[in-house]
C-alpha cells in the first residue's frame, strides 16, 4: 500500500514538474541580455530585481540566523 501511494505521488509530481516556473531574476536578466544584446535597457527591470534579491540575501547573511523566526 505504501508503494502505491508513493508511485501516485511521484507520478503527480512528475506530471506537474514541467509546469513549475522558478523565479530567478539572475537567469531572467541573463536571458534578456542574450535576447537583446544591442539594447540592454529592456532588461533594467530584471537587473533591478536581481540586485534587490542579492541585497536582501546579503543582508540576511549579515544578520545571521539569530534573527530568523522558525
């Protein structure tokens, strides 16, 4: 019975996995630059999102795990 349940879960996950979109501003920014090498101004929104995420992660790292609520 456990194995049938596991197979059902894995099948459902594998069928949905190609629909999942990962929010990664760095990759989106790089993709935009590849698609628009002559006009990088089109990619400013992606660049800003990338820098914002970088800053928030750096700030969290500097604060340390002591300030994180679990």
